[in-house]
């Protein structure tokens, strides 16, 4: 399947399906909330300091938009929207009016600010898939971008550990996939070498990926935004888009701060990408289902047990990687994330319930087909989410010495996972090209690693579909 598919366009005008207002209900408080500032202490502030240096007149919460007209409007100020914005203005210096609209008061607040911070090397993905190509190339370009922009990253390497004989076949398949995808520095190692790399891990064999790294993606997104603004782009924050209509070839995009006009749109709205696509009248045949990933944090005195990144051999039928250990760029060690169905698209706590969004999920036929297919895995994930003992038992398969008292409650992230009408979890990235808009409909992990190559691809699509060069 190719990376971009021509959009199936509904025979509808650019209608105006308003986003449902949030009806968030909190019941109890079972897990400590995650916040991007916890995981990335210097995150969004970098961007605000860019603003305070006078680079942007638009990054100002409380500002009312003033009916400005743009050539391209990008909806969503996460890492993919910002990468696309940066590369678009760079390709057409001074020739395109481009803006990013973001509903939150800060950029990179959702998936970009709540992830594991791993620069994936490209092992897991089917050769020939979009994820494989964009991740391998994206990791290379990201490292180069970071060197040029003085953003810290570490190439700490990662082990994928087989803990019993039944996992050996899958481990070797992963090795072969990595090689086929062009990942450098892969090595299958025995238990002796594994214990040199990770002395506290128990495993009979492991795949050592020396190129895998760690980074703070909020800093990367901030750098993209900074460069975008330097080249003349505008960013509107606190400006949730809730209606899109077409009039005389121009699109009127109604935000909470007023109306902006654009010739073309790029939808990078992450957890709400399907909703934004609906606002434009596009039929996508899929729905974003939110999967929360919850983390524990190793207490400082227990962090010595993890040197780099330690992963299990993943379940080949499930698009998530299994709970693992990640030493992040700020020096903390996290364990997780799991993958449980979230009852709100931005539900970072178990207690977050959005009734309208739950209704949207349960009335989607694909949800029930997905549930029938994955109910066993889903129940196990929920059980582990509520039982620290079960979580610890799974972690002990990798590090037998880990005990419950080594772990403190950590943060959480919510993955935007697209599910098709037949209940399949979309395995690959999905970017659809409409007549006046491009929609990024499935960009889960390794979306942050791949942000530069995805952005470059979208610019190529926009160039062709919107005839930007004319
Ligand atoms: C738990 C977890 C762990 C992960 N780990 C990794 C990892 O280690 N490595 C990796 O490469 N990837 C990882 N990922 C995936 C990665 O985080 C995503 O692929 C990437 O952040 C997607 O970026 P985005 O810009 O599409 O989405 P987002 O960062 O979610 O940005 C979308 C933006 O759109 C805005 N928006 C939504 N609706 C509207 C609207 N109506 N109007 C205006 N704005 C709107 C949102 O507020 C948001 O800021 C992980 C993800 C999660 C959740």
C-alpha cells in the first residue's frame, strides 16, 4: 500500500460539523496525571522564549485572530504540523503565507509532549511500509537537525530481549526486518554479551540496536516552530478549529479566536484528525480510537538497574511494543507504556471520561469488530493497568530484580490510533490527499522519529495537489 492514497471524497460541500464540546467527567484519582512539563521540564518554555524575543506576534494566548488570508493553514501544533510548516516555508521562501493553528495555549501539548522520547531505528516495521521508510530516513535526518540546532540527544542503544525459547523465532524475524529496512548496527547477542550491555536483565538472546537514541521531542517541536516563525510563518495558539466551510474557492476556518481564511489546509490534528477531516466533508472510513499508555517511574535509587532502553519481543498482532524500560534524556527511567482504551481522547487519567467521545466510539462499527478481535489482549491490558502487581510481574520478565517499591506512579500519554471500519488497527502511517486538504490520519509511533520525513512527504503532496509552485 502506498504512503498517500487519494482521498475518497464525499459528495458533500465543505460542511461545518462542529467539534463536540468537552464533557469531561472525573471519577476518583487512581493514577497520577502525566504532564508534558513533568517529562520535559524545559519543553514549551523554549518556544515561549522564542516568542518573547519578538519572533512571533501570533503566539499569544488571548489574541483574537483577524480574518487573515493564508495560502496554507496547518491545523495542529504538534511535531508533525510544525515539521510540515517549517519545511513548507523553507521550500517557498517569502512566497507562501502559512500559519499553524493550535487549540491549546502551548504547542506540542498532546502526543508530542507525552511520549517515550525514543529515536526509533526502524526495526519493527514491515519492509516496504511507510513506517519503515520514514523511520529509518527520519532518524538520520533528525540526528542531523539536532546537531545543526544544538538539541541534545543520546545514542544509547536498545536491547530487545527474548526471555524464553518461544520468542527466539520472532526475535530473528525482527533482526531480519531491521536488516531489510536498512537499519545499521544491528547485532543478535547471547546472554553473556547482553549482560555486559544490561547487567540486570535476564534473557537468553537479544537484538542489540546500537543506533537507537533518546531525545526530548518537545524541544525538537519548539525548534521547528522557531525556524518556521523565523521564515515568516504565523502560529495561533488557543485557537481550536471547530468549523470549516468553503466559499468561492476559499476556506473559512472558524476557530475559538475568530475566522481565518485559507486556500488549502493540512490537517495534523492528531487525536482529532478524523474530526477535522469530517469538518471538511471528507469520508475517511476510519476513526481515531485513543489508547492511553501509562508509565511508572523508577525511584532514583533503583535507576542503576537500567542502562539504556530494554524492550520485550513484541506481540506481532498488536501495534504496540509491550511495556519496556526507557532511560530518558533527562536522566529518569520510565517503565511502560501499557495500552488501554481511553474513555476520552485526551484522557490522561483513568478517571477522565468524555461522554460524547465515548458515544462516538461505541457507535462506530469498527470499534466492536476491533473489540471482538482483540478482547483478550484488551482485558489483559486493563487488568495490568489496575494492578501494579501484574505490571511489576511483566517487568520482572526482563529485570527479575525489579520490585514494586522500585516504582513510583508516572505520567501517561494517549496514542491516536486509527481503526478501520472492519476493526483493524491501522498498522502503517496514513496520509490522505483531498481536493483542498491533506489529512494526516494515522501517525502513531514512530511518528515523532519520522517527523521530518513525514513533513517532507506532505510538502511534496501539497506541492503537487495544491500546485504551490505555480
Ligand atoms: C505514549 C506514547 C509513546 C510514544 N513514544 C514514541 C517514541 O518513543 N518515539 C516516537 O517516534 N514516537 C512515539 N510516539 C508517537 C509520537 O508521539 C506521535 O507519532 C507524534 O507525536 C504525533 O505528532 P502529531 O503532531 O501528529 O500529534 P500531536 O502531538 O498530538 O499534535 C496534534 C495537535 O493538534 C491539536 N489539535 C487537535 N484538534 C485541533 C483543533 N480542532 N484545532 C486546532 N488544533 C487541534 C492538538 O491540540 C495537538 O497539539 C508515542 C506516542 C505516545 C502517545
